[in-house]
């Protein structure tokens, strides 16, 4: 199997379109298709902060649910949007406000459609993906080798938020341990969540969240080639959002 794994899009639809085109996909049918049947894989955080979150949802829903041509696992922003669409009480902050603003501009019937699509996408998707006979594992914030195969609450917290300590940085974001430093699993382990200036490759782990929504770039990892491909972001650069691990 050949995959192109896309880092955190966060509503950067134009960059998503540009990156998939650079990877050889065509958009003639309104969604990206590859002439050699390569499949897209999404590490989550499709929405929030960027300008076109709902367009990203529409395309990923069509690819994953309707056409079964791609794979997706949710991120922490996906989890929050899911809870918002269910009517749960969530704080409309940390980027969710941009997605909600887009949503509120729609007609009632279009709101219902996008809500139904995203709920279906979220509920039909696994916590993390095991692909190519378990030689490849893809999650939002990463996964420890001893957690692969498990889906309990501890694992869910890890794949959505990373290896959090319970402490906070000055900006309010959680302090996270560098689990990739100690990864000894056999599977190629691909994730996003923590923005880095360049793809971070360590011990068979690949962090491909290169901060598209913070003015960095949007990155894909080609598998099995293990080559990264990036396109620059059109968003303003926010230096403090890039974590040095």
C-alpha cells in the first residue's frame, strides 16, 4: 500500500489543495485523486484557526466515508468540534471560534449537513490507524509502542493530547513529555499535534505538523518512501507557536 500522510491542516484549505497537487493528485471530481491509487491519510485537526475549515471537512468526509478512498483519525480539535456539534458545553476558544463563525454563516439546512458529515466522520474513525499490516501507525499526537493495540481511556488521552504531564506552559498550553525519544517500536509511527519548524524524524517516528496555520508549512510524508513534501503557508508567522522539544 502507498500512502500520503498529511499533517495538521487546521482549515488551511488552499495549502491542502496545493500540497496534494504537488503530490500528484488531481481535483477534477472536487476531491483529490491519485492516478496511481495512492491514498491520503489524515492525522487529525482538520479544522480551527484557518480560514476554510468546513471545506476541509467536506472533502475529507467525501474521501473517507463516501468513497472509502482515504483514512482519518481524530485530533483534539476534532474531538472538541464533535462535542460542540453534539450540543455539549465547550468553550468556543483556541481556534474553535473560527470554525463556529463559518458554521453560523450557513443556512440551517447546510448547518445540519456539515454537522451530520462531521459527526459521521468522527464516529466512524478509529482512535489511531494501523495500516500496511501494522507496519505503519498513524495518530494525532503520537502513540507509545506499548499502547499500540489498546483503546482505553489512557491511550485515548495520549493520542489526542500527547504525553501530558498535567503542568502548563506560560501561554496555557500543556507541558508534554518527549515520548518519541524513547520509542523502540517496529512500526513507522507518524503523528502531528506539536508544531515543529521542520519534520522531526527520530527512532522511526515522524512529526509532520509543521505549523501550517501558524505560518510554517503543510507537510506530507510519503509512505513507504518515507520522503517528506511540504508547501509554504499563506498564514502569518507566529514564532512562539513552534515548540522546541
